[in-house]
C-alpha cells in the first residue's frame, strides 16, 4: 500500500519498550504446548481475516480486545500475522515508508511478554522501539512510521454548544469558541497545530468544533471534552477532586493500584530485571524494562543492580528510592509499569483537570478579579511545586486556566501531579483554619468599613464637562489603586465597588475608607491652580 494512502491516525502512538516481564512470566520462559502459536495456525486465521475487510469502527473495537502476548524474536511479518489472528482484522506493513525511513522490515524483531492487555497496547510497546506505529485505512490496520502517521489527518466534528455558549448578565446568549479552542491547543499535542507550524486545524461553527488532526490527537480531544464536562458537573456539587484525562482504549488502573499497595523488599545487588520479575509475580501486573531508553542513555540493563531494605512502604515509594540511585525512574504507560531513565520519565506527562472555583472566590466576582486570583494561584503553585519543571522555567510541565469554568488543566509528570494535588488540599485546609480563626475579613470588619454610594462633582477649577471628569477619573484610578477594579461598562454586582462618569460627575460606590482617599484627592485638586491642574490632567496617561 502506498505511503500516500489516506488513513486514520493510530489510537495510541509514539513510544514503546523492547524487553519485558509480565505477570510473573519472563521473555525467556519456555512456552507450553497450549501457549505455542504455530505459523500454520496464524496463516489460517490470516486468510480468513483477509476475506472480508473490516470497518474502521470494527478495527477500533478489535484494538480494545484483551490478549496475552508472549512474543519471542518474532519477525515483523510474523508479528502482523499474530495481530491478525488476535483481532480477526487485516494487517499490512507499509514497506515503502519503512524503507524510506531507513528500516528493513525483515530486520525488525519483536520481543514482548504481556498479560491481559488490550491489543492496542501490544502494538504500542512492540513498535515504539523502531519509531513505528499504525494507522487505520480502508478496512485494514497499516503499520507505518511515526513520521508518516503524523501527516495523516482526519476530520472530526464535536458537539460543544454547552462549552462555547454563555449567557451575559443582561440575559443575552453569545457564542465564544476561543477559550475552548485555546485550551485544546495548549493541552493536546501542542506542537501539532497550524498556529505553531503543525498541520492540525480547529475552528468553531454552529456550537460545534471542526477539527482536522491525527486519529491519536482526535481521541485525546474527545477524552478532554468528556473530562471537562464531568469535572464541571462535579464542581457544581462541591466535588473538588481532580480528574485525569484517561486513555480511551488502554486502562492503567491495575498498574496504578499496584503502586499504592504496601510492599516489603530486601535487595542486595539484585539485578533490575530480577526485581521487575518479582514485582510482576507478587502484584500480578505487567512490568517492563525500557531497553531503548537504557541504551540511548548508555546504560547496560544487565549491569544495573539494586540494594535496599524496605519493611513496609507503598511500591511507588520503594521504586522511587531504588531507581533514583541509578538516575532511573518509572512511569505507567499503556497498562504496564515501565522502568526507564529519569530523562525519559520527565517527558511523559499526564493531564488532569482541577476544580478551583473555591480557590478563586473573593469579595468581587468579576472576570478581571478571577483572572488576577488565578494568576496568583498559578504563581503560588509553580513556585512551590517542582519550580524548575514548569514551562516558564524551561521545563515541560504546564498549567492552563480555563476561565469560563474555573478549572485548571495541568499537564505534568505523575509525581508533580501528586504534589500539586496535595498542595491544593493544603490550601483548602489552611483557608478553613483561617476562617475559623477569624483571620479572614468578617462581617464585623465589613460593617466597620461599609460600601457607600457618593456623587462627586468635578473640581471647580476644571471645566465641568464629561471629558474633564473622565480625565479626573483616570487620575483617581492611578493614585487610588483600590478604584481600578470598578470600571465602567462591566457587569457589576449590587454589592461590588463601582466608578463611572455621568454628566460631568463621578458616581462612585466603594468602602468608606476608599471614598475618603478619593475625596481627599479631589479636595487637593480644588485647592490647586486650575490651569496647572488642567495641564497636568491633560498630559496624564489614559
């Protein structure tokens, strides 16, 4: 099949692992007669699968099928036959694109041992080591290069009226696609969009999003939209738990649960592969060694030995301590715990959506004030949690504030996500304690400095027209900072500060202490030479 054939991008693309141990089996274990898959059996099933082309939806369904993969030195062609047998689908190799990428299909060997994972995860781990992936085209699954897959775009249309339609305070309904489009472009495959030199495009029409992207990115967008909706609904009920954006095909829940279980290990110069096997046997999960990352870092996997005694601790903590000694780390990737290098782990980000409406609540509820508080919250979090890892400091982690829904969408490594969640919990607890200690503004304090409404005339020394009054207003905002939040034309709550010019006069509602500052400034203007005042006001910046 030509490498120009149009197709959907792989549901899951990019990275993989070359050597592994899974659920207590190693790639070197002999297979029983019942486990052995013969070439004749594969060929028979392959011929049946080729008789009837499957729909794209049928192939996606096959990719979700749970399988056991015990593959030892499988040539690529034999591997494709195995995939056909497992999924009852047609599988082809894009030989032209592989050859153009400098790969010899006959030299590619697949070594993999995985237990009860979806077929898509097997393909992911098997192909990553060779910079290969797959696309779905014309009723077949096509194994091709990652570069080729990245150029294959498909159009999807997403209903999004609930996320792009807003009601203003005056009751008018408006559509605004920009916040949602910006959120998608900054959290889903950020380097692939047309605005930054990529091929992907996104636009809004009729309450819907029209997106041209690879199939992989389309699946991420669908997952993001689903998570946004569930988080918005939960936040409305007072639920502030963060929600991860999950892979729509593979399920990492078993691996994540295993990491939280209490474990006991006493290791003395134990080879890392042997340790991985013991975890797999004890926890019943897939544990892989990222041979490719090890070799790229100049590390011989067979030379890494681990030493440490742990009587009872979460497996996650034990792995962190043991692997850190060798500049290694772990990630959870496509239904497996993967032991890899610290450098690779730092590039594997997960995305979570954090409800933060409770953190942004303040005396004045306006878009401007919420954005200020959101900026301060982001600053506090990125300065206190893994400061060097954030994008503004040259790292890969990123926080995007989704203003219309009071959500933070965070793309970061798993350890940073845990620290961030814990810090937000601490902030909420501190806020409750502060309120209990009456350190926050109370009704009694508000009563001592209440909001009042006053009409203040333009100083007599200035022409009493609307323009002059506006100039005085600018001056007041410059010199009395508390008045800057009350801007004319915005939607103002009944109990919020307010400042506006009407018929050559200033109408201002604010706390009594602030009104005193304004009136003192106006009095000074009245006592100054009118010509000097006029010149000063005219030259004041707007």
